[in-house]
């Protein structure tokens, strides 16, 4: 089956709109650029949050780490269950929600002066792209179904 390949995204004039190329279906979730981007972003957040104050350990630090990692885990479960269209779409939607939650925690980290504006812009941009990718994948969910 043919499916659109999330490795071929490009922004159109900075508008945030994405174009999608067509390719053969990835065999593993780890082959998807969106998974790689989410994983790298979660690891970046892990490293950055090491410097957050101790009093944030059980709140902001844990929440932003959890939500950023959950993007990957929801995408992985959805990819595994992609033959069940409803489950696949639900997990893509959950991954998108977790990306949005991560962006909110980033706003708190910026407001509390735990991160600077440059780092906020970098990570917020990554999660904005991840959210847009999840929305595009939801819209094209049927193109990911295949016999395993």
C-alpha cells in the first residue's frame, strides 16, 4: 500500500502549513521523522529540566517530561495498532494533545525564567511542527493502514 511519508515535510513561506510527499509505508515507527523529532525533543527537554529548581521536581519538571515522552509513546502504540483505524486515530490525537500540553509547560518554564526565549522558541517550534504532523496524519489515517 502507498502511504504519505512523514519524512518529506516542508513549511510554506513560514505560514506553518505543511506539504506532504508520497512514498512507501515505513515499517517501524522509529523510521518516521515525526517520531525522531519527538524523541529528540523529549530528550532535549530531559536535559534542560535537569537545571530546574528542586521545588519543581514534582510539578513542572515531571509534567513536561511526562507529556513530551507521551508524544512518542502514543505515536508508537498508534503505529502498532494502525490496522484498527479508530485506535490509530485516537493515539494520533492523544500524541497531538500531549504535544500541545508540552507547549503549555514550556510557556510556564519561560514565564518562571527557567528557560530563555531562544530555547522556548526552538522547542515550541518543534512541538508546533509535531502537532501539525499529528493532525495531518489523522486526516490521512487510511493511507497508513496495511496488513501486517
